[in-house]
C-alpha cells in the first residue's frame, strides 16, 4: 500500500510540475532598442503596445531607450511588436520607423528634436 501511495504522489507531483511549466510558455519577454527620446515617446510607445493583441505589459527605459515587452507567443510575435513600434513612428532594433508614423510625431520626439 505504501508503494502504491508513493507512486501516486510522485505522479501527482509530475502532473502539477508539468502544469506549472505549461503556464510559463504563455509568456515571453523581448527587449527592443527604440529611438525614443522623452516621456511623451515613452507614453506613446507603451500605449500603442497595450493595444497590440497578445502584449501583456511593456515598459520603456528612457536611459537606454530599450522597451521590455512581455507577450503571449500564441497571440503575437517579435516581428509584430517591432511593426507596432515602427508604425508608432520609432525605430525598433533593425526595423526603421514608418515614415507616416514618424511624420505624425511632435517635433520634440523626432531625432535631433529639442526639449
């Protein structure tokens, strides 16, 4: 009886372990270098990423201009996230800013803009 119980407990822990790991697969994190300059850039990028399907959270660090994005890989991917940043008017790693999006930015948010 003890062996049966020990086997059952082992199986239970394995199932619980697999369930916990499966939860981790629902979220990935990526860091993307942007051309953001000021707090208005930060707000604009984070707000637009919030509307991107599958993006759970984004936070832009203005010191290094890197946005950290947590997302569900089943709903979106890095290419779409970079496209969102580009359409907003900013560079995203190797993806350059979309011209239409860039043209809509306030002058202070454009490269070489003055504060």
